[in-house]
C-alpha cells in the first residue's frame, strides 16, 4: 500500500477506530445471538415434538376405545364423528379407518405423499377372543412442525439482531465520544500535517487530566513530530544540496535505487540523452531509456552485487541512432548499515575529444603520407631559409637526400635559372619570408640538380604561420612540368588541326582567313573541295574506309599545295585551301592539278572523286564571305553534274569488288534475277515491274560488300555475332542503292527481301502483305537458288528437296501464293521455256 492510499484511508470513516469498534461489537453480539437462538431453537423443537407425541397418545387413549366399538357394531355415524375429532389435533392432517370388508372411512385433507403415515391394526375382544376388525392410519405433517420451529427461530434472530444493533451503536457512540473521535481528528491531523512546521501541534477537544493514556499519546506524538520535523528539515537540506551538486555537475551523473529507479540525475545526463522538461525521478532506467542496450542494464546489476566497473573509452548508442564515445564508472552506494541500496553512474562524453585526437592523428598521418607519397616535390624551411624536411620526389629532382640537405641554405639545394636568359631566377623562399605572402615561380624556370640535370618545373611557396600569425617557416611545392609542356603543345596542335587528317581545322582556317584578309595579301583566293561518295564508302566498306578516303584526300592536298598555302578540313567531307597572293590565272591550274591527282588515287579499288570550286578576292572592299560563298556555289554546281555518274560507276565497282571476293555471288545473283523474272512473268506483272525484279535480283546482295570474307567463306555454322553482321546486309544495300538515282527504285526491294511472311524476318519485321510483292518474289528466288547451289558450309540440295522445303515454309517464311506459282514453273524452267527468254533478256 502506497503512502497516498494509506493517508486517504486514515481520514475515511470506514477506516476509523469507531467504525471498527462498532463492527467488532456488533459481530460479537451477532455471534452470541446465533448461539442463543440455536439453544432456544433446540428447546422449541423438543417442545413441539412432545406435543405431537402427546396428541398421538391422546388419540390412542381417548378416541380408539370409542372408535373400535363403533366400527364393530357398524355405527358408521359415530365412527365418522370420532374420525373427525382426531383430525382436529395439530399436525394430524388426515385419518383413514379401514374395516374388514375393505371399506375406508376418512376425514381431513387429501392424501399427500409428503405426509408421514402412522398405521395401527384395530382389535375387538369378543367373548374372550381378540378379533381384527380393521386398521387406522394417521397422516402426520412433519413439515408443518419444522416450519413452526423455523418461524420461532427467525423471530428470535430478528429480535436479537435489533438488540445487537442498538447495543453496538450505543457502545460505539460512547467510544466515539470518549476516544474514537479524538483518534479520528488525530489521524486527519497526521495526514494534513506539515512536519516541517514546528509551530503546529495537535490538541484534544476535551483535554484529559494529566496522566490519561490518550493525553500521554498526544503529548508523545507532538514531541516525536517536532523531532521528526527537525530531522526532515535537516535531511531535506542535505538532499537539496546533494541534488543541486549532482544536477549542476559538469559530468553526467545518475543515482538509481535497487529497482534501478532514478533517485537523482544531473542536467548533463538528461542533456546528453536528449531529454528536456521531463521529470525522470522515480521512473526506471528502462522506462526512461527504452532503447538502452542490455549491456548497460547488466553493468548496473553487477554494481548492485558490489562490483565497481568503468571504462576510459566506450561506445553508447543513442535513441536517434547516434553513437557517442564516453568515459564512465558505475559503483554501488550503501546505507549506514552497509546494505547496497542502488548504483551511482558517472559518465562523460568524449566524442569530440576522440574526434579531435583522431583528426590530429589523421592530419599528422595525412601530412606524413602526403609528404612521402605526393607526386610533387615538397621542401620545408625554417624562418631563416634553412632546409628542414623534403620528400622523395624533392630528393630525386634536386639530387640531394634529406640528410645532406637538412640545415643547408635553400638556394644551395634548390638551384633554379630562367630558361630563356639562363640567369639566376628569384629565390621563392626569400620572397615569402620578406612579404609574408604566397608566391609562384615565374614561367620558364629550370631546376638544375646536384648532378647538373636540368628539369623544367613549376612551383608555389607559402608561409607557415603559428596561431599568432607569425611566419615560422616556408613550404615550397614544385613539380616536373616536362610532360605538361608537351601536353600543352599537343593540345595547342589539336586545337588547330583536324585529328583524322592532320590538316588545319575550321577554327584555325577562320582565324587565318580573318588574319590574311588584308590588302597586302591580295589577290586572295579560296578553293572549296567536297569529297564525292563519302556516305557510299561508309555504307559499303565501313567508316574505317571513309576515314581512309579522308586521309587520302588530305595527303593529295599536302602534295599539291605550296608551303604558304593553308589547307584545312572544315567539315565532314569538305576541305578549304586559302591561297594569299594568288590570282585567278594561277587558281584554275591548281584546281586542275588537284582534280587530276585525286583521280589517280584509289581506296578499296574505287577512284577518289572530289568536286572543286574556287573564287578570288581582288578588291579590298569586297567581303571575303562573299568570295567564300562564290567558291561554294561553284563547287556545288560541279558536284551536281558529277555526282550521278560517279555514284553509278561506284555501284558497278562495288559489285565487281563483291564478285571478286566471293565468286559464287555473281552466279547466284544472275540465277536469282532469272528466277525472279520468271515468277513475275507467271504472276502477270507488268514488264517494267519484271525489269525491276530482274535488276534487283542482280544487285540484291550488294550489301554483303560490308561483310567480312571470313564470314562469307566460313565452312561451319555462324555464331550470333556473325549472324548479326549478316543481317545488316539488306540495310547496307539499301543505303548504297538509295544514294544513286538510277538504282533507287530497287533499294526497297533489296531492303525487304529477307522479311518473312509471319513477321519474324529482318530488318524491320514486316508481315504478310506489308512486305512489297517484288521483295516476296525475290525472297523465294533467293532461298531456292541458295538451297540448290553448293556452298562452303554445305552441299547443294536436290530441286525436289528444295521445293519441298519451300512448300513447308509457305505461310511462315514465304508468301504461299508465290511458292505455289514458283512450284508450278520449275519444271518448265528445267526444260528451258520462259527461262531462256529471261536469260537472253538478262544478257
């Protein structure tokens, strides 16, 4: 029971001594009443039972002597009168008399099984002989007997209960007036009393004479109250002092009792754990810190067993997920009798200190590691310019080791000169010591090592200052910049040159054009050159071939141009030549030489072709941009006139190249052309469509020019990567043909000739009638000729097997209608028929 509930009970009438006295007195009287009632009830039972027995005896002695003769003489009227007289006795509820003949004479209530039956045979003495003339049965109600007894017992209990209650109230009232009321007031006084108020005392309402027990008790309570109040004040003062000391201690402190409930806690402890505005005194450690690791609970339990534990560096997990480094100690605290009453836990967060220690260590290690492993040379001096430390790179560049250099003048170890004047360069250490500011070496500095080796360097020097800002030394960082200077030259070269051809780039050309566009360079001529067929080269032979073409053009320009001429690549396939002091009379022969030289060069067995245009500025007031546009216009006019014939020749040359690298391709292409024409003729196509089919058959595999010979001639199955290259040939063929006007009508036929009827073909996955009819025809002819022709990777199939394969794949790979028509014309092709006409037409 806690103190608060105890005090509330002390001031409640239900817990007063008067009430308890009343209950005790009343309970005693009730107990006595029960005993008395039990005794009286026993006597009542004996009395009523005796009345019943006497009634039975009276019936036997008084009524039977009259009833038996009446029954003998059959005086039934008298008999009935006697029976009715017997029924009037208490507890006899019914009487039955039975004669010899079995007749029954009765009186009273109806027969009831609950009634007790007492029977007796009736005998009549006649002439000295006893004769059984019948029997009599008495029905007794024992329940009425018991209910009568209970009635008397209840009445006695009620009377005694009322007497007990009255007597108890009277006695309790007297007790309350004499003692109980005073005790109740005393209890209320104890509850509400402030023990620290020494002026307040308890006084009886009716003070007793000196020596009275109650007065002695009150006097003793007042005396003890004063003593307790003084002790409480003293204890409270010490407790407040202890709480103040602990609360404001810079360390985190908590004092717990044996149940690990907070007794005292410092503000620092609460602050460290992020607790504000919460009273934790009286709460358990686990309640205040629910996320506390079980390790710390175990430490407190061990301290309760008498251990003193601690750590100079430990880690604790906070509720918000943070980790803190702490220094802590946990020990028990004892009562005056030596019993352990709880634990005291001291802790100090040392996270910042550990971080500072770690930072200092890392800085030291970083400095040492950086100094030893940095790619730059590092030398540190004191405030008089004497060498203190240097790293390995500095040793290599200066030729001095740190043991020999330490204490020497910096200028003696670090010998630098100006690369251009060969004179002594300024001492950076002395400059920093004089100015107190960082400095950098001038450009073109050369470091001369102890062995006389010269190394171009760049460096910077900075002062080392103490916390007051005074310069205590200098550190210089320097590096070998030989590679950097080479890279700068390379970058400068690349910024003005085309990376592929090595000629000047557009940026340089434009800058030079602005620089040379002055009267003293007139006449100033421009030549624009556009390479024909670059896209054709890229599509047919790959971008490496296109790069080779650009390099070949650049090579020709370098050979033909004069030393003062500026040749530049200004776009993907465009070149410019800038010719100062060159008039039109010299410009045209130069352009002719360039065109002639280009025509003699070949890339992938194709001639190099360019279109040229030129213009000359002769008037200083004329815009150089206008001259540029004039040269460009002339170049485009020539390109338009030459492009078609060049591309036409290029396609034929590509076919020749393909046939030369894969001889069977020529025969295959001719066969496909004949077969496609025959199918088209049989399907009733118009003659122009048949002509396109035959032409497309000849060039349908032109895209294989970009496929390597290794794949085309492979005698085994192709892997996935090789198949990917093969699948690109329709797109490559389309790219080549679409650039030439004469061949562009066939480009789409060639592009889609490997599409499938079920949409699983390539390159675009077209399906069914979305595939052009001519491409579907070409696909059947191509597949058939490939099957009946021998290849490096397999033998030729018979015509019957090839046709069976076409029919099997009809509706999936091939157009069923085309396959059906082709199957019907194959016999006539074997006998010669329309095929001969087609072959003649092809030739």
